[in-house]
């Protein structure tokens, strides 16, 4: 099927990455922001398969179209007492070097902040300042705990 240039332009705009948009999600009552261009997918109700001999904060792996994603509970990673997350919502990161995701409680909103509302480590949404989630900490902690430091 041939696609005319107008249709091709519309398709490219639809699927182009908007690097200024963020997703705000929560883990229990704590909200975080993350660039939506770095999100591979959000999965609801996925089955997590446990993995033996891993740190307790690794809940297991889930299957996303044939690709295994390591599921991390960041509350357990931080040693929180109330660390069980009832909701089955998983935020899958778009990363070149690994396939990680985190167990979250809720997706609050996707939004595009004004330039002056984006700080180095947080984003202003309405009247709240929301910390930007750092996925690198997960990888660093996993590598340290599994004895694979660079």
C-alpha cells in the first residue's frame, strides 16, 4: 500500500517521541515523574513469575511480548515496612542495556509541563513539586546486590 506524503507526515507526528512530556505515577502515597519517552509500556494485571536466589525486592519477571522484564518493588528495595503493593500495575522502562520495570500503585496523569516547571530533579505539576524517578538507582542497586559492579 502506498502512503502519500501528507499521510506519512501525520503518522510520523502521531508516533514521534515527545521528549518534554512526563508521566506522573504513584507508589503508595508518594508521587514520581518520569519522562514518557523513556517508558516502554504500562502493563496492568500481568502475571509475575518469581525468580529464586534474587534479592527480596525482585518480585520476579513478567512477559511483555516475549521479552522478560525484571520486576522491582522499590519500597522493598528501600527497606520500607509497608512494602506490599496491592495493585498489579507495572511501569516498563525503555532502556538499551536491560529490561527493568517497577511495581507501582497508580498512573496519575500524562502531561507536558512548561519549561520553567522542569527542574534538575523534579517537575512542578499544578501546585505540587514531584521528584523525577531515577531508574539508574535500580540498576546500580541490583548490580551491587548481585555482585556485578563495574
